C-alpha cells in the first residue's frame, strides 16, 4: 500500500522530487512543533510544583515532601514524551517508510523537536524565574519552584519513544520491497490425475 509521500513522488516531475521530500519533512517538523506546544499545556497543567516558604530571617525552606516532588516535573515530562514521541514515530513511519533507513532519523528528530518545544513553552507558561520571585517575596509568602527540565535524560525519552515504533514496524512488519510470492500452478492432465499435497504430480504405473 502506497503512502501519500510515495504518490506525490510518483506524480512529481524528476527535478522537483527533492522539493517534494523537503516539503513533507517540513510538514513533519511543523506537526512536531504544534504537538510539542500542546504537550506543554498538558505538562504545565498536571505538574503540582512544590513551594518554598519565606522565613522571618529572609531564608526560604521547603519540606521533605516538597523535595521529593521536585522531580515530578521531569517524570511528567518523560511520560508526556513517551506518548507524544510514539505518536510522531507512527506518523513518520506512515509517511516516510519508503525512504529507507532515513525514516528512523526523521522520527527521532521529530520527537526531539517536539520535546524541545514542550520544554521551552512550558517554561514560558510556568510561574517564571524562581530567583526573581523569591527576591520579591515577603515574610510568610509561599513561592513555588519554576517549571523546568532538570534532567537531560528526560528529553532523550522523546527521541527514543519516536524511534521505537519505526524499529518495531521495520523489523516485524512485512517488507514492501519484496514481491509477493506466487504459488506455481500445476496443470493436471487426464493421464496424470493424481496430485499430492505438496503439488507433485504422480503417475499411475501400468
């Protein structure tokens, strides 16, 4: 079964096939940017940021529970990346599977691009710089920490999640480049009426 990209390449003139491929790659990049921005809204909505409390001496303290919750933003970022990355990987395989091995690079690139966009947009819609808010806080104020990525490995989850469905589909799915096997037709004549289950014609001894 052909893909929209394969159909466009077949109908495109010889000189414009590169432009057609670049256009489809740009479409995948645009999809990754949009999905990454939407994922940032989800990320910022599900994370419950722990807070510091400003003391009378000007210091800020946080409880033990808050310290354990500091990694919650990275955890939710990784979970979001696993879901979004897998979806982008499926789209990349659907569009570019006839391109060969570069489809794996396209899928990983789309996943990482969405992860970077999610990170940057999440920081923008988050509470802002923690240092600036802490400096402007008064005694007794509760200052939540910033929504940010604290571990680079969480970003790698987006790329690995995107490449996983491509690798699975390439290794477990049928090979579209191989022609379908056809069974050889065996003609049975009147003087050789018997054919065994393996398709071998037997003759009757007289």
